[in-house]
């Protein structure tokens, strides 16, 4: 018996990647079966992984994601429990794992078989199939964490328009679909309005703006436009979004697709009471994971999820890595590992 996995082997010199090899490999089952499960470990027969921006970085040999080598990449997995040293799981349970260091500091989901920590594992809600849970993946989970942050900060549909940046990407697409279904008026900011406007409207965006509107440095306080925002872009974009957020608004910072800096001032915070809510899906505690997945089962239209999802094979993930880094992938990409 054997299983297949993507495998990345790389070497670093003075912080730079000097050697990078990513390939599909076949492993003897014994590589995992001979390992004694630590208390809390769960062996999973993986059905699907997904391709996220971070996976693109890991597979393409860009720095910033992999903390170990060699490693199986893939920050998501959906599968069935094979063996469990965690009393919360029994063989056959349908499970999903997002983050928790898989595909970064421990072996990840781009494989047919994995050993993961039960502490971060969530049972797939009954209303969702395995492929749907994968389609949601880290991007959708992150989008839901951002929506929960807006809600906790008191941003309700009646509060006013909400903005989603990086709209046609994975986080953005799910954020739009969920927010629109909850009754928010959603403005989508995209650099691909010429090709993706219909798609974004179908997800529920009521208006679409060009992301170039946010990329020039602006004044610290600007005309208020947003009751809240889900930002996947960071950088000058996030600074402008903060400067345009209304009194008491909440901006959930999820990503850095446009840069990791934040050239802002304290003005939006001290003069408008704006809250900048940080979103970290990787280390989200168990209770928050379960809350977010329960909400994804009820607040995301499964038909819309289908329209934003494409499925590729394990081997194809290597080529798709460059496409996601180039911002050319729409919505979510599921990887069928078999
Ligand atoms: P995607 O690549 O699917 O989407 C990112 C989107 O950002 C693109 O589709 C594009 O949207 C926009 N974009 C890309 N490059 C630029 C740029 N230079 N300037 C402005 N906009 C840009 O990635 P995901 O949706 O999976 O992830 C989005 C971000 O969130 C990433 O930075 C990722 O690392 C981060 N992330 C963080 C998580 C967390 O736990 N905090 C978890 C998951 C993701 P468009 O074409 O519509 O303009």
C-alpha cells in the first residue's frame, strides 16, 4: 500500500531560497503507519486539499510560508478519520482542518494521507459535503472570521455599505457571498472589473469599484463611505479604507495581497472610533473554528460556492501555483488528491 503527496524540498542561505524542488511523490504507507500517534493526533484519509495564496508561495519556491524542509505543502485538508488518539474523533468522522501550521511548519494537506492535531480539527457540518468544505477552505473560513469580527464590532446590515477588497479572490468571493446573504449592501473592490463584474454581482455585490481607487496614498481622514470592510489587500489600500470608514466602523484585516506595510495614522481610530480587527485563521482557537464552520453551513449559499469553485488534480497544483500568485485565479480552487 502506498499514498501520493506533493513534496517540497528547499534550502535557504542568508534568508534566500537557493534550492527549491516541488514534486509529486509516492510514499510507502509505513512512513505514516510506523509512526506512533502522539496523544491528540489523528490520522486522516484525505479527500481534498485546496490551493490558497500561501500554497502558491510554498509551491513556487517563494519565501515567507515554509518553516521546515522537506515538507508536504497544503494549508487545508478535508477527509475522513482513519485512526484517532483524540477522544473527540472516531474512525469515519468527516473532518476539516484549516491552518494550525499544516503546510507551513508541519506536513500539510496536499496528500492522500496525513497525521494532524485533533485540537484544530473540526467535524464537517452535516449540511456540507466534503467537496463543499474544501471549496470553502482557509479562504472561506477566514472570510467568515472576518464577518464574525464585523458582527462583534456592531456592524449590522442597517449600519451602511461594507467594502470587500481583493474581491475576486478566495477570501473576497466568500466574504461577498456571506455578507450579501446576511443582508449587507456590499461593494466589491477589484482590479478585474472588466472580466469579473458579472461574477461579483452574481455573488451578491451591489456595486463594484476599481481597486486602483485605493492604491494612491490619500489623506488620513477622507469622506466616509463604509460601515465596515473586509480587507484582503493591506498596504496603501488598507490605509485608504481606514480613512474612509465611518464613525464606529470595523475593518477586518485578513491579507496582504497588495503589501504588508500599513502607512496610516491614528486619526481614523481616535477621531472616528474605527476598529482595526486582525484576523488570524492559522491559530484560531477551537471554539472559534467551530463557530465559524457552523455559520458557514448556514450563511453561505452552496450554489454560489459552486460558481466560485474549480477543481484540479494533485499534479496540476504545481502549475496553478504561479497563476494564484499572479492574481489570475477566480474564487476557490479545490485539489482532488486522488
Ligand atoms: P487570492 O489570490 O485568491 O486573492 C487575492 C486577491 O487580491 C486577488 O484575487 C486580487 O483581487 C487581489 N490582489 C492581488 N494582488 C493585488 C495587488 N497587488 N494589489 C491589490 N489587490 C491585489 O488569495 P486569497 O483570497 O486566498 O487570500 C487573500 C489574502 O489573504 C492573501 O494575502 C492571503 O495570504 C491572506 N490570507 C490570510 C489569512 C489569515 O489567516 N489572515 C488566511 C487566508 C488568506 P482582484 O483581482 O479582485 O483585485
